[in-house]
């Protein structure tokens, strides 16, 4: 996953601590990164990159991402990482 998508992914998931559906995450990333002339297949590429990345990362114990139990296709940031990231964000701004 490209670094800019990673940063935007963390940003959007910090706003929704209970998690977001994969399609909403992909739509957000697409809207932020598309311009007036949309590249053919951009949404699909963003969707599949995000899906593979979040699925793989949510299986790792040391990842900041988790799949939301009971909600298929929903992902969130683990609570202890979310608190730490919010503190870092406040200190930097």
C-alpha cells in the first residue's frame, strides 16, 4: 500500500473508533485521491489494495489495525494505538 494511502487510512479510522466498512474506506481514499480526470480503474485498485492490506495487517498481533468482531468487512484501529496516535496528532498540531 502506498504511504499516502496509509496515512489517509489511519486518519479516517481515527475519526471512527468503532470502525468503518471496507467499501466506505475505499470510497474515502478514492475521493481524496481522484482529480478532475479520473484514471481508469483507480477505485478498483484502491479498493483491492486496501482490502488486501487491511486483511493481512489485521491478522498480525503487532499491527495497529483490527477487524471488527461481528461485522464482516469492518476495520478499526486498536484502542491503545488510537489513543497514542491521537496524542501524537495533538502534539504535532
